[in-house]
């Protein structure tokens, strides 16, 4: 069995939706009440065209999609560095524990470095203890002195 990675593309829409829905169902089982509106149509609308909202990589095991990572770039003025913001990471439930998520994060780190970045940044649902332990096993640390906030301005 060979694990490979490549940039996401339009034909990946059904696989991305399938993996996203698995992840969303798990988060809902933990009590996450988010609307979980992402699907294949949204993936195609927002991920491609003249001004894509994100880029991504997909993991393939013997050419079958087993995980993906979506990202965008940002900048931290306090640290004076570019970072890659991991929007979403999902691995097929049946394939977890095989290093796919770890490999996707390593690929994201490489992409970050290639674009002059120095840090990966992301958010984790506080009740998702499996994800928290996974990220900590990578060496990630909590950002204890920041609180994420949002302000809806449209849509």
C-alpha cells in the first residue's frame, strides 16, 4: 500500500465531502452545534476560480482518498512571520492511526516553509480530546493567551 499526496482538485469534491461529513458527525457526537455547511458544492465554489478561499492537499492510499488538509496563509505582526492556517484536517475513520494525519501535517509544514512561513496555526474544538492529543504528539502547544473571536459581516 502506497501513501501519496498531491494538491486538491475539482474531481476530489465527492471524497472531500465524504471525509468532511465523517469529521462533522464525530464533532456533533461530542456536542459541537456548528451548522457544518461545507459540502462538495461549497468546496467547488470556494476552493477554485479566480480568488480561491483555500488550497489543500489530499492523501491517497493506492490512489483512494483517505484524508485531506485545507489551508490558507496569514501573517502575524507580533511575531513578524507568515503562517499557514490549517482550516480543516480529516482522515477517513477506517484509516486513522496509520500516520496519515501526521503525514498531512508534515506536508503542510513543508508547504508553509516553501512559502516563507514559519508556523502552522489552527483551532481545535475544545471537547475533541483525540485531536488535542494528536496535535500535542506532534509537538504543538496551546495558545493560552489568545481568545478566538468572530464578527459576522455578511452571508
